């Protein structure tokens, strides 16, 4: 049984009262949720708290899950609401740019040219800064589509909009990201 279908079945069982199945869903999805929140907020502790909050909310609001709807889209709706609530509670904290540039290993290359490795690291740092500089709604749609690999249909469900609207938002977010990236690259070069 494909994982997505299995998740739907597990959530149906949870909704019906078999709460022990939540552990399986937690194991399957907590890392992806953490990465989602980290890319949105840049704050590791906040992201960890939000992951826990999502699973608590999923238990609390399990009756809202509907058979036939994709579990993943429902989970990200819950996650999005948890993030929005969390941001409201934590106004004025450390901005995204402070943590997003944290140490992440550079992928190994077959032929490690030090100049190329340095350029890639600089580009990655610029990309992180550009992502951090995006408005929250543009960053969110990019994180969902490009980092969480959700389909436009799933994102439309999460954001309560049409698929065409999601496509336009992704296009505009990518355009804004590239503009900020090249502006930052210009600053760096001078």
C-alpha cells in the first residue's frame, strides 16, 4: 500500500479512536514538518515546538479529518495554522536570517575544486538570505512547493485557494526570490 494511502487509513483509525496509530504518523512526518517550520521561521526551538503542537492539534481535531481527502494536505493545513498562531504569540523574536545561515554540510562532489566549493557555499548562503528576505506568504508557498515537494493541488487545499492561484503565487515567489538573490549577489561583489 503506498504511504499516502496508508496515512489516510491510519488517520481514519485515529479519528475512530485508535490513538496509538499517531506514533506511526509522527515517525513518518515529524522530520518533514520540522524542515517546513525551520524554513519558514529559521528558529530550531520554535520549529520543534510547532511540530509537537501539530501532533497535539491533529489528535484534538481528528474529527475534522474527512475520508477521501489526502492526509498530507490536511496535516499541512494544521501545521500552517499552528505556525500562524505561533508567530502571533512570538512577535518580535529573532529574525529568520539569523539562523537560516547555520552550518549545513556541503554536498560532496566527485572532483572537489576548492574554488567551486567556495562559490557553491557563497551561492547557498545568498539563497538562504534571499529566502529569509521574502515576505512570509511567498516564502511559505516556495517551502511547500520546492522543499516539501507538495503538489499544487495539495497546496491549494492547504491555502484554501484555486490551483491556478497557487501556480501564480509560486511563479511570483520564484521571481521575487531570484531578484533578491541577484541584488544580494551585487552587494557581495561590491
